[in-house]
C-alpha cells in the first residue's frame, strides 16, 4: 500500500507478518522510518527445516527465534497481535485486541495458507505440514498410531522433497551431491568430450557409453556392499567414467558406422566462424 499522508516526523510504516518477507522488509527499512512490525505469533519459525522435527534431528526450540528480539535488532517495534482489518484509505489497521495503529505505508506479508483444494475428506483427515506446531501434531499422531497393534499406513501427499529429506536426514548432504555428480559425469562426460574431439564415435557407441556409465555408477553407489572391498570406492566415478569412455571407444570401433557428415560437424563446432564450403 502506498503512503497516504506525509508527516514532518518520521514516516510510519506498518509491516503485517514477520515471516521471511516481513522481517526482510523491516530489516531494509532504516531508522529514518518509524516501523511497527505485527505478527500473531511470538516466534519466527525456520520453515525449511521443520521436517527435522519429525526425523528427531531438531527440537521445536531449535527452529524458533523470538520475533521481538529479531525486530529489535533492526531498531523497530514489535507488536504481537493478529491484524483483523486494514483501512488503506484511512491509513489505519486494527488488531484482534481492538487496538488501532496508524500508518503512512503498510507492507502486508502474511504468507500463504494451507489449502486442500476442496478434496473431499482432506480437511477432516489430512494434517497440514506448514509450521512447528503442525509437525509436533504430526509427531504426536504418528506416535499414537505406532502404539496401536497392527500395521501402520501413512499417506504423504504432495511432498516429494520433504519426504526425501526425511529419508536421507542423517546422510551427509555433501557426499550425496558428490555421488549425483559421479552419476552425471559417468553418463555424459564421455559422449560430450569424445563427441567434440573424436571423429570415430558412432551412435551405438554413444548410447552404450551412456548406458554403461549410468548403470555402473548407480550399481557402485546403491549396491556398494555387494562389491569386494577393493572395489568399494568412495568416488565411484574414478572407475565408472573411464569405463564409460572405454565402452564408447570399443563399441564405436566394432560398429564402425561413423556419421557421413562428421567432418563438416567437427569443422562447424571447432571453427564456427569459417564459412561452410
Ligand atoms: C516445510 C516447508 C519447507 C520449506 N522449505 C523451503 C526451502 O527450502 N527454501 C525456500 O526458499 N522456501 C522454503 N519454504 C517456503 C518458505 O518457508 C516460504 O516461502 C516463506 O516462509 C514465505 O515467507 P513469508 O514471509 O511470505 O510467509 P510466512 O513465512 O508464512 O510468514 C507469514 C507471517 O505472517 C503472520 N501472519 C499471518 N496472518 C497474520 C495476521 N492476520 N496478523 C498478524 N500476523 C499474521 C504469520 O504468523 C507468519 O509469521 C518452505 C516452506 C515449508 C512449509
């Protein structure tokens, strides 16, 4: 909302919502403004890590910081209250406690809400995964269900990365990223490099190189325990990348079906400025 009035004193800015957006906005506003930040909750919650509450890596307190202290750090005033009405024309907002606060500009940063998109029964049976309290509630419910005899069935809807995060919580992320690069390098590095620098590569050679690179690197990662100890490499690409190069070379040699336009193609990628013959 744009300022309605100007004052001789500092312009009054109201920031409604002290999540990532509201707090960032407040931090950017210098002391030339009189800033009031309002939020219904006393806590700022670090949402990207709330799945760690369920995996037991973190506790609620680890992911909560007091709004008042965060806002004070920027030199502003914090009011813990739910904003129930904003009158932009009059430059006033009202809180659930009936308090009226005037502003010259108002930043509304109240975030999003959990939506079940009208799916029948979802509101009644599904649990939202949006804040620390939600995760605590899910944890309690899972503990209740686990205490009951019989099999436990849980359906997780629409949470691919969250679910993966729960599963690999205790794995070293750096190592996982490294392994992903191993797979990518084993699959694509040979065909990229040989495609650019070797005229003898054939279509079958490239295809087999990718297949062997992909499968061998995945095997060395996912079935590492089935391999002899001397083959249990922490960096499987040291084996699988050369293996993929070798496969491209051997299959291309056996195949021999080099594309007829390979020379024109090489000329084009190595000397793009030279006009075509
Ligand atoms: C489980 C989970 C994991 C996520 N992981 C990532 C990630 O890895 N990377 C990423 O970039 N993003 C991630 N996000 C998304 C990210 O957290 C949101 O995009 C971000 O929180 C949005 O910030 P916001 O300030 O707009 O809203 P919010 O963080 O929702 O803040 C809104 C604030 O407004 C307050 N409020 C609402 N209504 C009122 C009212 N009427 N009066 C007073 N106060 C009010 C609320 O209490 C809240 O504090 C994740 C979200 C979730 C739920």
